[in-house]
C-alpha cells in the first residue's frame, strides 16, 4: 500500500466529487471526498497528478472516507475508450 495524498476526482453516475487519494495499491484504494455523499456501485477515479483513471467498485463508505476495490487502470494521455472520455476531460481541466 502506497501513501499518495494526491488530488483526484471521483465520478459516480453524472456526479463528480473532488477528492484526495490517501492510499492506493493495485487492488484497493482509500479516498477522502470533500463532502458526504450517498455513492454506491461502479465509479471512476481520475488521478490528476499521474494522469490515470481507475475503474472501481465501492466497498465501504464511512463519513467522507471511501474504500474502493480497483478493477482496472487506464492512462489518459493518449487515445482512450469512449466511456473514459469524461474522465479525460476532467483530467485536462485539472
């Protein structure tokens, strides 16, 4: 588990939540969102510093701390699949 503390955005449905990636590994990620939210299911986390998008499923939410199970990661620098177009736009805005 690597401690990062990097700015990111969590995309769930049509909502976008600013957050900070606290810790990450290949299988799990701990994120702190800026405000409490009722999020469940599949999400995409956009890491602004590294230019990566992570597909994940929320495993637990405690207040503003979210634990995700990571299923895949994608680089946003080149061509991306159409479903990651929004993630790439978020990364370019940051």
